[in-house]
């Protein structure tokens, strides 16, 4: 295995990790921002008010985007395992 191939593999790994994590992180970030604005406007500083909606948003994002995330991960793993004989 050459160093170019290893760098290409690492780049693909990081890109897939970013794509797989992006939906959950993005939705949770948006919900957290909305809750923070709501807390700033109403001056309610309750920790559970920021935690519970973000947790529910993350669960809903996993339910909605989970199949796509799993298909992307399995596709990457299949490609990676199939390319093992070419390394030797």
C-alpha cells in the first residue's frame, strides 16, 4: 500500500464521517440555537429546557436519517473490504 493510497483512504474516511454525522449535528445545532434565542428572550434559564428538545431532535434525526446513514456507512465498508486484495 502506497502512502498516496493511505492518504486517499484517510480522506474518504473523514469525508464519510463528516457526511454521516452532519444531519444529526446540524439539526441539534439548529434546535439548540432556537432554544437559546427563546431563553434569551424570555429570560428562562432552565437546563432541562435546552437539553430535552435537543435530545428529542437528535432522536428524530436518527430515525429520519438513520437508514441513509447506515447505507452510506455500509457502502464505504463494502468498498473498503473489497479493495483489500489490491493492497497486497
